[in-house]
């Protein structure tokens, strides 16, 4: 066996059910790269300790719930889009030679959720411009998608369990991009879904192990709606299952996972990743 030359990983809390390691290791294997990728369970209060300790020994890592926003403050550099979005899900790490001959470790934060969202919509023949989109959620995962959709000219609305959080995100997007987004509360939710073309679940509702939960009442769905979920474990969430039964077109969360990972590989290694290998690795391991 060749010695492992580059090391990557993913941090989250919890992280046990993440498919990222299967997906990235499948790419390294297929391309014959002596690299590795592993999961790190990092509690929120240990984030700084990880980033400056074990994490700094890696060549890069991804971040998932609940670290995407908190990571920003630990970066030496932040990519423009990640700064605008206010969330980092991909960190690139390298060693920089200083004038005195010493080396220092540098970390740069990126957000690859935004581009992944556009790629997934494109794969499904959907153009965001002018599309009436209702986004559920206002956390770290919702941010990238919300900013990207607003910038792409979607007619966007946001609903979140904690209304104030959605209100804050909407205000922030307005002040940074000038784009208007509608705030949806419980009373307006049903009507808004009735008037939407696309519904995207960016909350963690329905994720393993609470697979019987869904973020909206089933009877709010209608057949003209396209329903997309960013939860990928299980692939067919209760929301997607119910939407299918209502005759809706559905888009599962595997595409988002694959495309955010592919973009991370482009950033870390400058390679064009084998998308189908990544998709296959995720699906096979989810079945397992
Ligand atoms: P992430 O980085 O994955 O977005 P997060 O910042 O913790 O993680 O956000 C999780 C999102 O799922 C939030 O929008 C959260 O709603 P709140 O802002 O009200 O917490 C939403 N969420 C999580 N559990 C939920 C539940 N049981 N019902 C409704 N929304 C939920």
C-alpha cells in the first residue's frame, strides 16, 4: 500500500451517519490517489480546539450541522461567496513559507452548498430565475441555498419554525444583495405552498433516526409543486414519499451532497471529480 499523502475529513455533531467518507474515498480509489477522508465528531464547544489542533493537520475538511456558521471566525481567509453567505462548509488548508524560512498553516473557508443547489436544479431541468420558491429552514444549510436562489433571480419566500431566525436571514440577504424575500409564518404557510413552484426542505426534519417526521402538514402539498429535500439519509424522506403520493416531482438530497462534495474536491485538488462514482458510493452505502 502506498503511504497516504493527503488527508481530508468531515466534522459534524452528530457525524455518525454522514456518507461523505464513503463518497470521497470512492473517488480517491477510482483515481488511484493515495489520499484518505474520515469523519470527526466535534461538539460545538470543541470547534476551535479541533480547527487549531487535529483539523490543522489535515489538507482540508467539510463541515455539516451545526458548524457551518461558527467556522467563519476560525478562518485566515474567506472566499467572497462564503463571506457573503456567512457560512463555510469547506475548508482548504496549506502550509505557507514565510520570509524567515518558517512555515505557517493557512486555512481558507468556502461555501459549496450554493453552487451545488444550482447544479442540482440544472440536472433536473429547472431554471431558478422567476421561479416561486419556498424554502423551509433558516440554519447554516439554508443560508447557501437562500443566497444563491436570491442571486439567481428566484421569487423567494422563507418559512422557519423559529420565525425570528428567518426574519434575520431575510434582512441579511436584503442588506447584502438588495433582494427582497417574503417571510412566511404559520398562518400563511398553506397558502404560500399553494402558490409555489418549488419547495426546498433545508431543515433537518425527517433525517435518520426520526424518519417519520416531516416539516409541513401533508395536506399542504399539491401536484404542481416540485419538492426537493436536502436530507439524504434516508434518500426517500417522509416528505418526498408523501409528495410522490400526491403526484409531485421530487428531488432527493443525494444530488446536493454529491455536488457540494465535488466542488470541495475541485477546490482542494483541482480535479474534475467522477460524479457518478460519488453518487453510486452514497446510494450503495445508504442501502447498506
Ligand atoms: P444546519 O447547519 O444544518 O442548517 P442548524 O443551523 O442547526 O443546522 O439549522 C437546522 C434547521 O432545521 C433550522 O432551520 C431549524 O429550525 P429552528 O431555527 O427553529 O431551530 C430546523 N429544525 C430542526 N429541527 C426542527 C423541527 N423539529 N421542526 C422544525 N424545524 C426544525
